[in-house]
């Protein structure tokens, strides 16, 4: 299914008046409104290829229907999102869930939708049919060098797929760790993992990044070999200048101060990218900003501050990706919500009066510093984000239009009710 430009235009026309009324405050009162709109237009968030179908838990999966059956259809879904919000112009692929059999054709199709290829993800946390050796007891950390070699080769193959598509980053997330005390020699596991990562790093093209993702627990429940930002930072530092840490918002122990982690990594030039999602308890993979929107804002506050301090481009210096799972929602609706939440947090962070904030900090004026942040967070920036979308050719209210056009029903009509997308 393809959206026609008149459908977006009709929708925008019907909302134009009320939108202009809300926008008037911004254009008349806020000095940097134009700059913020410009930055929002440039800011693109990659959609994970593994999150276009219904997710599940270990207790079951409730498929929603009309799920994409192929990589082509996944690109079609992201094409729809991007047409609606003009902010989802990238895809992050997971191999082997989404092996491009004809990379040239896939590249062309993606280009038609205005989509580029963000980081490629390897998968050594599942055994694939016909795979000679098992990852049951780990991959890059495994006691058997042959298993480690198999996992290294898989990662190199993922780089090759990425090269064919024009990607320039590899994300390595490992399930490696242990489930019980005594199971693993931590020192050996660390060294073996480092050794394997070095072998992958050697195969990394010069203009690529390796993003080392950490996660506190799950599927291993006693130890995870790359379990926190400190371990990831250590690996990235030992690997070299092309290696960075990837922060997945759901991968911390409860109450971790993620904004502080982000500030330090960015300052150390080792922050590579993000997996946005939200959580109440663990790696819940919920819609970004749905549970802790203030935390998302505080993270963006550090990002804007840190990127500006280093003179970096907000849109292109880091990998901005969603990593989510949708158990009870239509995945496309959920992704529209996530993208919007990320844009809102970004826009609010751009509003922060940084000069005043620094003055308050230097004067130990705790109340004033808090007020400055909350002032930005409590501002309704939705008209700004909508204006950015409108100017870029998207819809003023993407979710409303998605529903109005019955997109899911049409996808079910095209693909059927019983389709199952590869992924989580
Ligand atoms: C993990 C992690 C990875 C993702 C897999 C599917 O928990 O977040 O980024 O690739 O799930
Ligand atoms: Mn992730
Ligand atoms: Mn995760």
C-alpha cells in the first residue's frame, strides 16, 4: 500500500487552521522557533526491521494481521511511516532475520521510499536451522574456539550484507553470560570476548563504526559478559577508534541514571548510538516516552548539551534507532508514537536556556536549575513538531491519518490475517 500525496494534503488542509493558531505563539514569541523546526526536519530515527510484526513474550504471541512477509514489505511499512511523519527515513536490519537476497533491488526500493540503511545487527543469541555449532553457552565468549570462530564469521558476513546496502555500522549485542554462580570464569569470558571482537573489528571497513551494546541481564540471569556501560566502554576503548558504546534505554538495572551515562560517554567520544524504547521494569521494549517521558527529555538534554559542546551535528553524529516490541498494539501505530515522543523530547531539549542553566549551576542555585529544565519539559512543543512534519511533506497528525485511511485493514487485505514477520 502506498500513500498518495493528495491524501496527506487533504488531511493537512483540514487541520491547517487550528494548527496555525497553535503555531502562532511559537512564531511570534519564541526567538529560536525556526532553528528548532530546521533541526527537527533533519532529525531521522531508524526503524528496526525486527519490530514491524507483533512481538511476544515467553507466554505467547498474539498476532495482529497484515504483518510484512518479506524485507520488501518491511520497507513498504517503513515507507508508510516515513510518508506520514517524514522522520523515519532509515531502517536497521537484523541478520539473518532480514537477509537481502538481491541487495541492489533492495537498495533501489529503499531509495524510492527515501530510506537509508542504519546499523546492521548480528544475531548470535539464537541458533539458526542447519547451524553447525550451538550458542547455548555463548558465542564470542564460548569455551570452544570453533564456536567463537563461527560467531566471528557471522558478524563478518553481516558487515558484507551492510556494505552491499550502503550501511556503515555494525551493532553487536551479545546474550553471552551465565545463568548460575560458578558457571563462568569471568576473566576468561572477558578475554575471549575481547579476542573475538578484535577479530570482527579487523574486518570492519575504515569508515564504519562498531557499536557495542550492553544489557544488564536476560536471557542470562546471573551474569552478562557485556552487562553495563562500563564493560562496553572498556571493550570499545580496547578495540580502537571505530568502536563505540550503544545505549539501549531498557538495558539498565532499575533506577540507573541514564542521562549521566550518556553525558560521560559523549564527553569521552565513545557514545555511538541509541536504541530508544521505554520500560517500567526491565527490557520491556515499550513505546519511547510512554512510561518515563521526563527521563527521555533529560537524556536529550545531555545529548544536545554534549553534542553542542563538541560542535557535532545532532542528526548525523550518532545512530538514532528505535528498538521496541509491540505485544498489544499495532506495530506501525506504536512506531509512530515512539518517533513522535523522541521528537518531542528533542524539541524540548532544544528549548532549554543553557546560558541561564550554567549560571544557576555556577551559583549553586538548585531551584533555578531545576526550574529551567522543567520549564522546557512542561512546554507543549507539539505544534513545532507538527510544523516540521508539515514543511517536510508529512502529515500534521500522522496517527490520526493512519487510522482515518484504515491502513492496517488495507495491509490485512493485501497480506492476509495470518502473516508472521521475522523478528522478536
Ligand atoms: C536485545 C537487544 C538487541 C536486539 C535484540 C533483538 O535485547 O536489545 O539490540 O537486537 O534484543
Ligand atoms: Mn537493543
Ligand atoms: Mn533489548
